[in-house]
C-alpha cells in the first residue's frame, strides 16, 4: 500500500514538473502589431456589435490600444479599445471576441464589452 502511494506521488510530481507551458489553459499571447488593419477592424466590430446588442451609449470607435489572443478551437481576442463618448470625451474599454476558423465577420462572437478598469 505504501509503495503504491509513493509511486502515485512520484508519478504525479514528474507529470507536474514535466508538463510543458503550452498546456496551460489560460495561455494568452500579446498582439505584437496592434496597428494591423485586421486587429483594428476587430476593435471596430466590437464597438459596433456592443451598440447593436443594446449598448445605447453612443460610442464611436477610435483605435485598439493593446490586446492579446489565444488559439484554441478558433481564436479568442481580448482588446483594449479607445472610443469616443457622445460628449466628445475619450473612454477606454475592454472587449473580448471569439473567432471561428475560417474567419469572416459571420463567425465572430462578442463575449464581453465593458469599461476598462
């Protein structure tokens, strides 16, 4: 019994130590070229979709400031977005969307859109 428990403990320890970092479920990568027109288009779509889904706050997309992505069953994007409020003041927002592969606007799904904390 002790030998079995010791063997299980050693096996678990070896697995945890040897598991590569790519297997970590929450492994997000920084978007290097944030000015890429595709990334800016994703940000614009997030603001428009937020408005279309009832976010009646009159936001107008300005630009994507930063972001990260994760590849798993498609691509997830978390973007930090600069948008103009109706009174002319700037606001910073965070948006999250899922993109199925192959990509087109019909495969994008808004997950979250909210003020940046």
